[in-house]
């Protein structure tokens, strides 16, 4: 999976910028996305789509999802708990 191509001499800096953005995101969502990428090559397209829907639906009852909604409504910085 490719998100962005960068010259070799700028790779470390770009990776650090990307990591700085990701670290601010909800841990539960990031973990689910990472699992989907890891499992993607083991599944046919239909099964992968079904599994993705199940995993994302499971995130709807997490504290991180509730925090994400509150942040949006209250227009404040997030405090994700990873659960």
C-alpha cells in the first residue's frame, strides 16, 4: 500500500511528519486500520469489505469514538484513551 512517494533524501523527515499526525489520532481506529491492512492480502474482496464493516462497527461503542464526537461538538482538543 502506498500513500505517498517521496525522494529518498526526504524520507525520514516525511515519515516523522506522518507519524506526528498519526500519533494524534484515536488509538482504537489506528489499530483497526493496521489490522485491516495486515489481513487484506489473506481475504477476497467481498470478505475484506465485510470484515472492515464489522471492525468499524465495533468501534462505534468505544470511548475513543465518544470522545471524537464530543470533541467535534465542543470544539476542543481531543483526549483519546485507546479504548
